[in-house]
C-alpha cells in the first residue's frame, strides 16, 4: 500500500480476470475463448441504424432513464417473450451495460450493514457492488453437476439483516438454468422474510434443448420486490456498446434512477436509437438460441477425440470443460499453461470463487466465428 492510498475500498478484490486473461492471450497471440464476447460482426442493419442515428443528430444527452424508443422496444420484447407487461415510463431504466445496472441497483437499495446473499461461482462484479454499498456479502456455494441452489441452505443463511439475494440464470459460468420450482421457492422465502431480489438475466435469450427461460418475474410474489437486469449489447453482439437495462416496480425503479443519474447520467444516445430499431424486429432475439446451440454443438463435436470431459451447457454462451483426465494442476496453473504452451485462453473456475480451484474445470466462450471454434478445438485435441 502506498503512502497516498493507505486503505483500499476493495482490499480483497484483484483486477478483472477477464481483462487479465485477454491481455495474456494477446501477448502470446492465443486463440481467446476466455472473455465473453463474440468475434463475429453484428447485424449490418445495426451499423446502418447507428449511422442514421448519428446523421439524424441523435448525439446529445437522452433522458437519464433512456430514450423512449428503446424503453418501449424492451417492453415489447418482454411482452413477446413472456406475455408480461412492463411499463416503459416508470418500470424500466436503460443503463451503461448490465454491470452498471447491477451497481445502481445495489447502491440504491442496500444500506450499510445490510447482508446480501449471492451464489458462487459468481460473476466478478457482485461482491464489489455489495462492498462499495457498505453491505455485507454472504456467499453460498453451488455444487455440480446441476449448480442449482440448495433452498434449505439458503433459508438457513437468511437473517434479520438480509436485505437482498442476487441470482443469475442462465448462470455464468456454469450454464445452469433455473426451474420454475426455484423461482417459486425463492418467492416463498422473499414473502416470508421480506428481502429484495436482484436477478441477473443477461443470457435470458440463449437457452438450449427447448428450455424456456424462467424469469424471476414469472413468480407473482417477486414482481414487486425484484429487479431484472439484462444486456442489449449481448443480444446484439456488440458488447463494447455497453447498453443494459434494469426492470423493476415503480417504487424500486425510482430509487435505482436516483443513483443511476449520478453514476453515468445516461447511456450513449445514438447507440440507444440504433439498438431500438433492430430490437423492434423480434427475430433479433428469438433466433439467438438456435444460433448459439449450433456453435455450442460445433465446439463440443470438435472435442469428441480430446481428453476433456463435459456436460453440455444448458444456457448462455459458455461451456465448462473438465481437464481432470489430463492434469492435476490447479485450474489457474493449467489455464496459464494452455496459453503459454498451446496458445489458447480460457478462464479457470476458481476465478469465480476460490473454493472451485480443485474442481479441474475451465470456462470456454463459444460465441465465436466457426473458424475460431474449429481452430480452438483442433488445439484442444492435442492437449
């Protein structure tokens, strides 16, 4: 610690594993299946829509809560997908990516000393958001092969100070997808103990084997006490655009917007208009499961003659691979060796929670061009 920075606000948090692995991948010119972003171009109509938005001078601040066009388009998406009304005026806020939606939600609804339960392995932003809000993080471990919550364990962890539970389905990194029974049990607990639910549903449009996404809003007892976070950048294959959203009851939304306006004020206006235009075509999100199912299957088919083991992911665009038949190395060591010796990058599961370092599992992103996946699997078959 330097003389200037004597006390860290996040003393146990290190730099992002995703950025770190991507930097190393660049250094070794490795095939990068670590960070969760596509390497293929987006819909050409989206680029044209952005050009038109800039040319039409949609270049100044939008309303802090987002352009009306985009909020209405998101509301329509929820109606198409879930037959669920969302009021775009008072229940929906456009944010600078899903991560900012999570931070705005936690910052506005969690107070100093409040306890927040979340499930590990977990996306890396949950704990920092809780800590910076003055909350106390309580991590519960998910166990394979299902990686679904043990609800008796959840109830035992709830105390009179539990303010929020953060959930994630489809789950990053395992691909686990909630069942309706999970939402129902969570609803019972929320009704009994009075906590708020933050539901990270970034990959809600990517499910396989004819599954249907169980949004937390499908449970009536959670509709007024839950916040659903999503990412339009993921849907549109433009993760660098950083356009997300938070949907909640009018009362919760009012609090979220108070914080959001001082974190970023508003998301970039021309990007909002461009996405709204394409999002109004329901095929832009209805076709995602088919697209990524094909890519998942291409990736796994290419591994048939390898020494890796797996259970096909059920949702999202990440696949866990078990390397226990190859090495007894800790997952971080094996991931580093894959880069330096084989020029391919993945994320060790322990990056999402240290207790998983002995599971011998790595996360690979298959949201890539077919050529990238074929090159990657050819490499992995030699490991």
